[in-house]
C-alpha cells in the first residue's frame, strides 16, 4: 500500500472577499474529487482572501500511481484555472 500527500499553495488574485475565495475553492475541490477520487480540503490560509493552502491525499497499491495522480491534480489546477496560480507544492510519499 502506498500513501501520498500533497500540499498546494495557491494565489487567488481576483478574490476580493472570503466569499469569492470560497466559491473558487469549492469549484476546484469538487472537480478534483470527481475526476481523481482523492481526498482534498483547505488546510491553511483560511482567513486570507487571496491565498489558500490545499491538502490532497491519495492511497493506492503502487507508489508510481499515487505520485502520478498527485502530479495530475497539480497539472489540472495549473491548466484549467486561469484565475488561480499554483505558487508552490510539495508531494510526500509515506
């Protein structure tokens, strides 16, 4: 069994309120859960309008599959959301 986690730091420059930030994050989280079947949640920067920290976890039989899935999650956020910038990310295998 392989377990992988990923912390993703996001910048949301168009958000001018927590309500706008939550709308953007809710959309990202729902799409990632539906497409990749991973666990994802906002885990930091909760009260900051223009930044967010997402935590993603994936469990599978193979470490390569876990790492590939987490990389695809990051790539999807970068390619499909023009209103969000991935500032940094860290993938860790357990």
